[in-house]
């Protein structure tokens, strides 16, 4: 038997921390498995009506058959594309408008109450109007996606710009700079970490908006599939779509966080 | 000889909804070429306001500021300004931080770059050219900030309590360091501080300001009987105590 070495306090601390982390991770996995198992068992034993509540095996089966028919992949692709397009447009317009507000404080003072109202307005209320105005096409869905994220982005980006240390701005002026120099040399570069964390939230919001849009005015996409499935009582399909949305939302979030981590590591 | 900088009857008030706060009343002083002047006064007396006026960030309500006999707004002379904190940007390397002012003034040329490199070499920053500011010590950061100011070849350097963010020990070392560099480069400088000993150790002349609304209470030329004057050596000079007491008395005269 190997003689047991006495651990130093530091090693003990690390061991304890690692154990804690492992326990948390194990509990998470267990929770997921337990949930799926309970769901499957209660459907199999007839505790719940599997026609309404479906079951993991039925969801997987539906997923598989719809994948083979390739229609599911097309729907996923469309939802994903619409989400990414509206996300990039939100970045573009969000930064653009926030810069405009920053450049012109009087304009921002005028706009402030409108932005607050537009931001707190439930955007789903706007979706039927958008369909009428813009037609039942992809453009409408993209606008619906943007509408959920854009106002919040503008407000938080603008307040981020305002939080930049006024002394750092003063430095630019003392070096002979103008407002343009403050924007490009201080405000924008110092806001990058903040921009990234704002967008981490917004990519999920774009997905929400896109699905709302698809509910009402689309012939394709996961939102359409959910509505279609519920109308023909194909609840396996509905639940499967919701789970796919869960996965997409997670992946998008992770993608932006990876970008964020990469950036923070380099700087 | 014509002074480099002249302030004539400068007055300024701050305006808020609550009312008017007079900050400066009838400030008059001038600084000669190559002189190092310190402004001391109680906190919040408007010392920094004077620097903001000289650098053109603020306009006086009354009076005028002349640089080499010309009104400030017509002058093409560069005025360097060192703030309380160095504000080196973390997303730039040390070298590109030093070039920031040149970049803004569209003056990045090969010669200027070489000059910046040479100054980095002279002042011990050459190994940190491509480092990030966070890798520098507090003293090195202030030195880098000073070089950033000096590569613009300012005729006048304004120092707004540039050491107040440092701990006491670093503060002594850095003020010694910065004082030496400014003398070595033969720059004219105006230092604002509330630290009497810092003022005495660095300046040729001390101006004492009163509480708000500030005006100049006293002017005190400092002479030290030593060959090679450095801030650190001044602190140990026999004259130091006398000057300290004199300034202390002036500052407290309007206290009671």
C-alpha cells in the first residue's frame, strides 16, 4: 500500500473545491435523467396521457422520422437563419442608434421616454400588425425578432457608453481630440466587453421574437411547426420542437459566451 | 522677457439650478519659460478649474489667458495635461498608448515614433513596448503617461495632482521621477496639488490659493542651495522646513 501523504492546506482546499464542483455537475445531470425517466415511466404506466404529454421515446422517434424526411432540418435552418439575421441587424442598429444618442445628448433626452415605453411594450402585441404591414414573409419574421431585442439593446448600450470614465474622455480632449476621437479611441473600445455581454442576452431575445413571428405569419420554421402541430393534435411534434428550441437557445448563448471569453482572454 | 503663460484677472463661476457658485475671482499670475510653478490650496478651491482654463477645456467668464503674448484661442502651442490617473488604455499596448496623442493630432511620423522609442529607452520602458498597461508598476504607468504627453512636445505641461492616486511610498518615488524628467527635458510646468511638501520639493515657485472663491493669497519663490536639485534631495534640505511653515501659515490664515 502506498503511504498516504498528508495534504497541505492548499491541496486540501483545492480538493474540496473540486469535489464541490463535481457534486454540482453530477446533481445537474441526475436531475435531467430523473426528469426524463419519470416522464417516460409515467407515460408508459399510463399515469399521464401520452397523447397529450408525449414521452421522451416518442419525441426522439418523431425527431428521427422528421429528420429523415429532411423537413425538420429545413425548419430548424430557417428559424436559425432568421434569428441570426435579426441578431446581426440588432447589433448594427443597436450600436448605430446608441452612438447617435451619445453624439447628441439633447436628442437622447427627447427620445428617452419613447424608448422606455417601446422597450416595455410586449412585442408580441405588435406581431399581427407587422404581418399586415409587411406581409407573411421572412422579412416580417426578422423584424419581429429584432423588435424584441432592439430597444433594450439601445438603452443598455447607451447607458454603457455613459458609464465610461469621464476622465478618460477628458484625456482625449487634453490631447487635442474632438468628439469623434472620444468615440473611436475611448467609448467604443472600452465598451467591447459590455457589448458582448449585452449581445449574449439579446441573441436569446431574437429567437423569442422570431418564434412569435412564425406563430402568426409563417409557412416554415419551428414556430410554424409548433402551431401546426397543435392544430392537428400532433403534440409529439410540438414538444419535440420546443426541445429543439431549448437546444438552439443554449447553443447560441454558448457561442456568444465563447466569443466573449476569447476576447477577454486576449485583453 | 515675455512670460510663456499669463493669466489676467480671471474670474469664473459655476452655474447650477440652485444658483451661482463663484469659483475663481481675479486670478493673476504668469509663468516664465522653463519655470516649474506649483499651485497649492485647500481641496475643492478651484485649482483644477485653473488647469481646465489653461488647457482650453473651459472658457473664463472674465479676464484673458495669454500664451507667448497671444490669446489662448489663437495659440497653436501644444499644452500637455497630466491627469490624476494615468488612463492608459488596456486595449492598447504601452507603445500605442504613448502614441495616442500623436494619433489624434495626425502626427504619427517615423521621427516621432523614433523619439517616442528613445524616450521609452531613456526612462526604462523599452522592455514593455508591447506589454499591456496592467503589466506595468504604478510608477512606470505614470512615466508612460508622461511620455505620452511629452512626445507632443508641449510648451507647457499641466500636472493635476498626478500622484494623488498612488500610495505614499510610490508617490514619493514617482514624484521624484517625474520631477527629474520634466527638469531634464527643460519643460515649463504647472503643478496643482494640496500636498505642501510635494509642491516645495518640485517647484521653483509656489502660489497659494485661498478657499473658494479662490484668489491668489501669496506667492513664494523657492531657492535651494544645492547644485543638482531633485525632489528627493529638496525634502532633506534645510530650507524645506522654513518653506513648509511659511506655506502652512499662508494656507491657514484665511481658515479662521
